[in-house]
């Protein structure tokens, strides 16, 4: 009888590495074809800058280098771009093509830094610079593009409270996890059809009034392509301005698709490391993994969490989101948890805790 072959862990690792190397080759080849097609269609290179944050000695600068289509003169797309119109179909945000490994120059506070975008065209870097607390302007310029500016919020060493919020189903009602609705919301629905969660903008505005020095970080598993759309949503619905920490769909060095949960965990750990004297109010929902992610963070860094607010999805929202999470019991936690279907209920809970 012929025995089935057995592979050692080392052999499996080698096989896995070969598969991922092949996957990266295929991914790069596809992106190369997209770049050639975009250039043939006269797409233009563009540097996109996102809002960042930092301390008085360093700043985190975020941006992306892409090839994007130039609207035809007189077209609805051009008029929308000129007038700031949000009646734009979501798919337009995904027509741009990332330019890999572009050299990007960053200027802020009299300091100039040269960095390189990653394989997804993304710039996520730290620049060492001495700055005063408050808002500052950074200038980003990639090869062959016009310079663009973005705001950087420098956090005072005396700041004691910060705000981290999820976006989907927390500040914006989307029911994204179900595949069809995810495609519809992302690629078809126009921006003005996206709804703000009742009471959340008022709650976050009250937090900013009570703690004006507090930074706001919007931590989401959404793709960077959607950043301009999300930024306009935040402004239009009067949420406080804040840095967007999104992710990039596609391959990593060891995964076929990037892990949204790992993205959130990594950035929470980074914030704890960057601002060791600050406590955070964390907002999420009970439809995906926010509870487990925040619970793990609170167990590791209980002294860094002022409160955790979880938006409770309705029965219909929970069905669309794939159900509720199973980690609602936090009786043993030293960190206060607040559950409410809207911002008003969370505000009451934060008032009782003395945060508001």
C-alpha cells in the first residue's frame, strides 16, 4: 500500500512562501497592466494627502500616489468636483490606480523628508519635527504631481483624553458586512444617501467642547479609496475633524487579504505606545468585532481606556451585519462599558462617568 506523503512544517512554510511570492508576482503584473491602461487613457498622476496627527516632536503623515482620470470639460463629474457636490457614485473612488514605490517629498514645520510609497501607493510615515500643539499644514509632492496640502493635528503633552471611533454602523449606518450591501454601498450608492447614526455627531461634538484638546481618530477597516468620501461624510454631518486610519485591500506578506481586525488592533497598540499618558474613549458597534478588539485592548491597557461605547444594532441591522457579537458580558472589566442604540444613550452613560 502506498503511504500518503507527509510534509514537515518547514516544507509547508516553503510551499506557502512560494505561493505568496507567486501571488505577489501576479498582483504586480495586474497592477502593471492597470497602470499601462490608465496611462493610455490619459490618466494623470496625483498625490492625495490625508489628515494626520502627531506630538510636539514627530508627526504621522498619510497620503497616496495614484493615477486618476481627469473629468471631461463640462461633464457632470467636473461640475461635481468643482462644486463639492456629493451626488457622486461610489465606484468613481475606485477607478484610480495606485502608483507603487513613488518617491514622495514631505514638508512640514521647515523640515523636508524624502520617503517612498509602498506597493499600494500608500505613504504612512513618521517625520521628526519640532511643532507647537494645534493644527499645522504638511505639503506632499510625488514625482510628476502637483503639491497638495493636508492638516496635521499636533497633540499637547498635557492632553489626557483622546477619542477613537469606528465608522461603519457606529457613526454611519451602512450594514456593510453583507456582500451585496457592501458592493451597493461602496460602488453604487451616492454619498448623500449615506445616513449618520442618530445622536453620534452631537455626542462627539459635546466631547470636543468638554475636551477641546482631545484628538479624534476614525479607525475603520474601510479602504483608502473611500477616504475622500468618508471625509466629506464626516464634514457634512458635523462630526469633529479627525485623522482617518483606513486599510488597503489586497495581499500582505503572509495573507491573501488584509485583516481588518489586525489593522484595528495594530493601530490601537500604536496609539497606546505613542501617547502613554493619554486615556481613550473608544466607540464601536456590536455587529462585527469591535467588542472583542476593544475588550482585548482594555485587558492589556486598562489604564489607557476611559470608557468604551458600543452602539447596539437593531434586530434588522444585526441581520444585515451578520448577527451580534458574543462578548457583551464585561462584569469583570475595570473599564466602564456603555451600550446604547444611539448617541443620546451613550452621552448619558458618559455623563454618569464624569467624562461629559
